[in-house]
């Protein structure tokens, strides 16, 4: 059984992940992605957020995607809109 993924305020890992998410949304990162012809940039940033979440908590990417789709709190933390 896999544990659910919930953002926890005050936890060091979640605070560090929050800083990484903030950095991913900067104009500088968007320019770099566009320079390397990675388009659409906003969708690529969403993918990167989910991949980094999976790596950060040692999850399978498919499980990280399903958790993001299921949990509003996680989408809000990662600033990802549900499609």
C-alpha cells in the first residue's frame, strides 16, 4: 500500500520543494526552456513539477501523476490546474 502525498506546512522537505517550484515559475526558467525549443513552456513546467515531486519523495512518476490528479491540496501547492 502506498502512502498518500499531502503537503505539510513547516516540513523541511516540503519547504525546499516549495522553493524549487517557485524557481521553476520564474521568467528566467521560461526563457531557458524556450531557448532550447521546449514548447509549450507552461506545460513543460507542469511536467517538471510532477517529475521533481516524484524524485523528491522517491515515487513512481505514474503514482505522482495520480496523486496530483486526486488531491486538490497537492495541485494547489504545485500551482497546477486540473485539466
